[in-house]
């Protein structure tokens, strides 16, 4: 039995003892009023002793919690007091022999069956001894009560039997209550553990989980839902799920009818988070089923922005691969006739005397032939990248060389400014130098062309340490090209790496496609952020060995 439970039961016992003593005190005073000649002094003495012992028990309550034998002492003193009271009220003829039941029941509550039978045995010994002393006239007992008519031996036997019967019954009930309490405590602990496990499992899910009633009011809101939506659990519970999840209009209203047929409904839509950003949300809804039947709806959702991006990248890769195969075949079919045409025109111009108009037409043919040849070279560079000539190179030096070439190129206007942001030390990377130069040049020339009225073009390179066991070896290099140009509309961002998607007058339309192809071959990634009218920022992350000297 727990210490706090023992203290509580002892407190109840002390209170009951004081209540009974007060009742007996009132009874003694009533007897004195009705029979003035009756000697009631011994009663007052017993009652005073009971009050005094109760106060002593209350003071030693904490001590009794640690020394359980003090509980037995209290119950034995109660039996002694009752024996004295019975001796003063007629002994075997007293009507108060049933008072022995009180310490017996208290012993059963505190010490269970063993304690109840012990106190019953002690009470029986005291009672039988009292009767023996009474009939041997060793103890003179005043007979204030009328005898009941039963033979004294039978009366004593019935009382003793009742003592043990009450002891057994009280002890058994106390044992049953204790066993039931232990089982209840164990069951409560198991239920609490299951609830905690259930909460841990739900909060450990990587996907958001929301349950609602049939009116769409949120009941539960797990940790992943808080992270995805930006709403706290306290803020979301009780609100309509359509507001919390920004669901399409009428989605919840049509759920019950739709789920009866399919059992599950899925929707993908754009969600605006609390950080003023937009994510792609993938959501599934189904019935919330309980043992008593459906009780509402369950919404399971995830941030599928990265998944959607991977799908878009896969589609782009597929299209680029198809175009690459086609480009390789077309390039070979066109290049040889084109070379023959260009060579023939050059020979004819030398051998034949032509007028000004004919010369101008021949120049157009030669110029367009050269332009077509440049497109074919770009086709071949895209379709069949040159074999890697891997070498250890300083990316900072390549950035500086590209900036120098741009400052002296014909595309640069008076309002253009080329800024270079490099770390104070060299950034070494193992790659094909020609391909790295092509990445930087294609992105930089696109940035210049995006600023026809001038502006700042910023070229930079930086290191990103990894999070693995070797942060340097697992890191990335990031090449950034940022302009202040016209920007790219959001609906065109997914298509900028497709061949011939260029929007500038100059160029073949393959520059960004070639960049994408090279970066993909290095297992890197390209991140493009742009706002129309505010410029574009392109970050090329290349994985591999990074070292700074």
C-alpha cells in the first residue's frame, strides 16, 4: 500500500475514533442527567483517554507510515478501550460488544485479512477474559443493562464468531479492493503508455495528420501539420479545416458523397505558408472510423514541393534526352551539305566576276551558313558533351577570366557593370575546365542580354560544407550568377532549360540547355529564382571534393 494511502486511511481512522468518542461522551452525559446517582466518572476517564490517544496518533502519523507496528498498537489500544467500556456497561450483558467490530474493520482496511484476524483474535481474548473474570467475581462489573436472556456461554460464542466473521469479511473485501486497485493502476499505466506511444507515433509522422468532425472542425493536429502549415496546434484546433489547409472551395462539403464511392479522395494544390511562401501540397482525405462507426474525416497531407520539382526535372531530362538524340542525327545530316554549300560559294566568288547585288547575296549565304554551323556545333555540344578532361582547377581564376572577357565583349554596353565576389583564398575543384567555363559564360551572357538598358552582373563562387562524416569531402561548390534584368515569369521557370526556349535575339537557344546537361552530368543542381522586372539569380551547386588552400 502506498505511503500516502496509509496516511489517508489512518487519518480517517483517527477521525472516526474521535466521532465515536464524542458520541459516547454525549451518551454518558445523557445517562448522568437521567440517573443522577449513576457513577459516570470512569466513562469520562475512558473518553478523555481516547481523545488523548487520538491526538497522540495524529502527531505520530508520519512515524506510523514508516513503522507499521504502530498501527497494530493503535488498534490494540482501541480494543482495550472497548473492553473497558464493556466492563463498565455490564460485561457479558452489555449491548456494546458490537463495538469490537470497529477496530476489526479498521484493521481489515489497513492491514487486510491478516490484520483483521489478528485484531479479532485479540478482541476475542479480551472479551472472553472479561467474561471469565466477571463470573469468577474477580472483576466486579456493574449491571446497568438488562440481560438479553441467552446463556452467557452462547452469547460469548455468538460474539466471538461474529468477530471472526467480520474480520474475514472485512479482510476479504479489503484484499479484493487492493487487488482491484492494483489491476486498475496497472491498466491505467498501460493505457497511459499506449496513449503516450500513440501520441509519439502520430507526432513522429513525417506527413501532416488532421482529424475533424463531420462539420469540418479540427479535433487533432500533429507536429508535422504544425511544421507544414505554420499553424500551432492550439491555433488550429476548433477551426474549420478548409481555413487551416486552404482547401479548394467545396472540397469538405463534397467529401461525404465522394468517399462513399471511392473511400479516398486526393487533391494537389498550392498552399501559402505563414512565411509568405508557396508550397505544393498533396492531400488525401478519408473517413475517420471508430468502433462505433464513422465519426468524421481524416486528412493526411505532405509538402510535395521537392517531389514536384523532381518530377519536373525528370520530364525535362526526358525531353532533353530525346532532343539530344535527334540533334545528333540532324547535325550530321546537315553539316556535310552545309560545308559543301559554303565552300562552293567561296570558290564561285573567287572564280566568277559578280556584281554588287550578287556579292551581297553570296555574303548572306556565307553568313547564314556560318550561323547554321554555329547552331550545329551547339547541337553537338549539347547532344554529345566532350569527354571530361578532369583536372584540379581554381574556380576563382575562371570567374576572373570570364569577367575579363565579358568586359571586352561586344555584348557589353555602357551601362553594364561586372562585379566579382570571390573568397580571399583559392577554391579548388576537380572538373573539366572547358565545361566549367562554358557554364559560367552561358549564364553570364544570358544575364548581360537580360539587361538591355544596363545594370550590375554579379559573379561569385563559394563553398558549402557537407553534413556527413567528412564535411569538406561531402561539400559543394556554388557558382552564382545574378543580374538586374527583366526577370523570368513564374510560369516559364520550368521551361527555361528546354532547347530553343531562348527569348533573346542573339544566340541559338541552346545555352541554358547545354548548362543543364553539363550540370546534370556532374550530378549537380541548378536553382533559379527570379522576379519579373527585378532580375534573376542562378545558383549552380556542384558536388564533389572541395578544398581551400
